[in-house]
C-alpha cells in the first residue's frame, strides 16, 4: 500500500477528552474516529489492526474446537426476562421498543441467546460437550464512557459459551480456554497476567481475568513476588493474620465523643488491630432495600465487591445518618452485640475465633472491651477485607503487592444458572432430564487495540507489536520529487511485498521529510527504511521504531536485513 493512496488523516491536535496514550494516539494517528459518546469508527489503519487481532482470536478458538456462530445484535427482552437478568443488568442494558411495541435490547452479552439456540436442539448427553462462539458487536450504555476504546459503549467482543453434562467436563473446558487465551495474548506480543476474579453480573462459581499489564490500567491487581498468584483486588485473598491479645472480662467503658477507630485506639491504648470497624451500608436487592453492617478489623478496609457478594445484593450504597438512626443503630458506636434484628450483619472471616476485641456498645459514648466473638451465636463469616500491599501470600508465604492492569478477557464457570432459569435440559445416561452445565468465555477484541498501545508507546506515538502492526515496514522516500530516490523506494517496496512482508511506501510528493518521520513515529510501524542523501553511495537508513536506533545499510542488503529481523 502507498501513503498517497491510503486514507490516514494524522493530526497534531490532541483530543480534548483524551487522557490515556491509546486514546490520544489512536485518534491522532487516524486509526479511529469518534462518532458519538463512547462510540468509535475504525478507519483503514485501525480496521487492519482490529482484523489482525480478530484473526488471531479466531484461529486459536477454532484450534481449540470451538464453533463459530453469530447472534443477533438485537435481542428480545423476553429472553432476559426468562433468565431474570432484566432486573440485574441495570441501566447499562439499552432497551427499546419496535413499531409493534415489542421490547428489545442491544446485546451487552449473549448467554440468553446461546441457551435459546441450544435449547431443544441438543437433547442428549451424547451430543455434549459443545462450544459456540462469536466475534460480534456489543453495546453497554456506560454511565461515563471514557478513555476511548478502553471504556466505550459499543465494542467488538469475542464471546463463547460451552455446554456440558458434568461439572468435571466444564472444568476441563475452562482449563482449555485458559490455555487458549494464554496463546492468544502471547501471539499478540503482550505482557499479561491471569488473575482470580469476581464473577459480577455474569454469575457462576469461579472465574479468571486476563489483564494486560499497564500503568494506566483501571484495575488493581494483587500479585505475589514469589509465586504466580495474582488476583483482582475484588477477589484477592491473603494469609490469615493471627493475633494474640490478653484475655480479660468483657467491660463497658465510657468513650465520650470517640467515634473513629484512631480515636478509640488512642483513648483505650489498644492497637487498631484489636478494634472492630463497622461499615454501615444500604443494600439493594430485587425485593427492596435493607441496612447491612459489615465488620472488619480496625486496621483493615472493606472490599465492597466482596461485601456485595457476601449478602447476594445487587449493590451497596452509603446509608445516611437518618437511615442509620431509623434502623436502630448508633453511628460511631456500632458494635457486634445488641444489634437490631432487622439488619443484615456479616463479619470478616479472619475474625472468626477472635477474643479481647474492642467494639461499639451500640450506645452513644460507650464501647465494649474484651469482647469474645466465639461466644456470639449465629454470626455469618465471609471474606470481606481488601488485601493490602505487604500482606502475605496464602499460597507460598511471599509478599503481595499491587500492579495495574487492563482487563482484556474473562472466563467463567457458570454452572446451571442460565440453563435452569430457561428450562434448558438434556437427557443423561439414565434418561433423566438435567440442566446443561455451562461455561462462558469473553475477550474484548476492540479493547485489545487500545491495550496494545497502553503497553507499547512513547512520547512520540504508538509502538505496535509485530503481530498487530498495520504494516511491518514504512519505506520513506525523503524527497519523492527526486526520481532516483522515488525509484529506489519503489524497488524496495516491491521486493518486500514479493516476500510477503506488509509494507507501506511513503511516496507523498508534497509532504516534507520531517512530516513523514513524524507520521512514522506517531503511527508506530515496527521498522522504517529511509531513502535519502546517501543513496548515491548505495546507503539507506534502517530505523527500529521501538528504540528509534538508526543504522546505515547497503541498499542491496536492506531487504534481506528486514526479512531476518522479522523472522
């Protein structure tokens, strides 16, 4: 392809709302164009990159035995009502009615559609397992679309769904997909981590996320310095911290105007680890609202996703002082004893078996000391704490730390959540009807376009990996009006193309040399061959975009040199 024939509208102007490098460079480089809030069109270069990523994803999914299908972008709302997710997806699911008044949604995901496709068509265990996938457009009505392709409303996604006769076979496919995803991200040339994750609105018993490591990532990942353990902060676990405090008799003490953990700790001369922190929230369920209290050690913080999961709520939000008072709770002095029966109470699992705890007395200006949690009945213990840097890994004893990642894939063990809800069954070996056991596997294909650049860029522009670059080589003719330079550029261009090397020839007559170099640096092709003043000596320059190092090469050797570099 030649620059003069290709639509590449590069610009020096920075998009006003662009804070991430990928958003800035993809717009400035003419890869994408914004068409609405969170909606982007792919221009020629962007489409090439998108299709390269799509091709790698498709090849590996096909190799793993999955079968490609295509679901409608528009889905009847009735399918979502059947599964019950019409109530749980919230405002991210865009709903509309057609001219007949029938309700539809723009698909944010397709669990319901795939169950509808398989239901009554696969009826025997003999026809299982089966894995269906598509690479198709999705839409989620994000409240705050931002960061370009990273948090858009419309996006291209690979979503796959597997059906099994047993949990054991689901685990086999889940492991196969983990291995397949690793191959995909490795082929794309990305530095990534597989992390334990929360299943969120998709549901299921277990899930893993695939994160492209980048300092600009929205997700906080907890990693171990001594083993492969990694988890999203929402699902991260640590080794239980053991404490041995002096045991004594439970006593109520006056603590005037002492409502913070720090103040209580200082007044009573106890470490914050010995205190109990009450986090009071308003929990939202399908059926309505309830006040919920989550207890963690005073030295810990509540991880809200864990809290939501611990009570199976849709979400939790802050409760007002008035709502707390109406529930019969004394703000600032809330403790684990003498609580109203109409509130939900969950205690962090690390507190199980603890004694000598300091907590509120549920009476203004009073706290209890030496509380023995083991003597309190009917306590619900769940993992609630947000893992901190420096905590100890539960797998190997190493130290845990934070890094940032961009979620680019997620795999789920769904179990029978959707098949049961939609009455999708098969007959087992004994002729008994059972719901399909399901798995779900997603990759953000268009998001990966941005993720590559978030991990690979400098202050000049994009640096594409070899597997994702729109062109491998940019042949830059310094002065296209010079016949010798133009001919040399054309000859090298044709020679590289004959070898199957994706090459673009910058033959623009009216573009200055500096402008051409600026475009090369912005667009991020892996290599450039510059035909300039030393052509008369039989010399051209070879530039590595990643390092920007330039080396002089004999013109009759440059094609073989590039070929060797690519191999």
